[in-house]
């Protein structure tokens, strides 16, 4: 059973100028939301790994985190979690539709793009594989 970490990925994201600036681009913001959904993250610190500490959040919380980041960078956006909540579902449906004209780079919930993975690694967080066993 994983333990909640004392570190907060949400605070690390909000504190990162790089993430805040990248979130102004809607595709990146949606990719960040998707990467927070159905995933588990762990700080890359020896003690946190030994404690098997993890951080995860609900889809609604993921939407709130992303909208808070965007609003704090550009208050005129006035977004809330509903701007992102379930935004990957329509994308997933479009993937199966040969006639789809979806040109956005949105991804389904639980998808972690290489760019997001690299940004999280730079913040000191790693994606935890559900099949990973800790001893």
C-alpha cells in the first residue's frame, strides 16, 4: 500500500515558471491534465522511494490544478476544472473515427506525453508503473 508523500506535485507545478508558461498553450495544458489523471507519481528522492510514497489526484482535481495554473498566469482566462474535465474522452472517440478532423494535440486521460514526462523529471518526479513491485 503506497503512502502519500509529504511533497506536493501540485505545488511543484504551480511553482515552476516553465510549467506555468507552457500551460498558456491549450494543448500543453490539456496534456498536463491528462497526465495527472489515472496516474501515480513519485518524488525522485531516496527517502520517498524507500517509503514507497506516491502522489495522485482525481480527474476533477487534475482539471482544477491545470485551470489554477493557467488562471494564475493569465487571470483573464477565468477557467475552472470543467474546462479540462473529461477533455480526453472526445479525443479518444476521435481516434476511432476515420473522418475526424481533430487537429489538436489533446490526448486521452492517463496518457503521459514525452514532453510532460521530461518536464516532470526536471521537477524531480517520476511516473510509477502500476506493475512495479517495491520490496
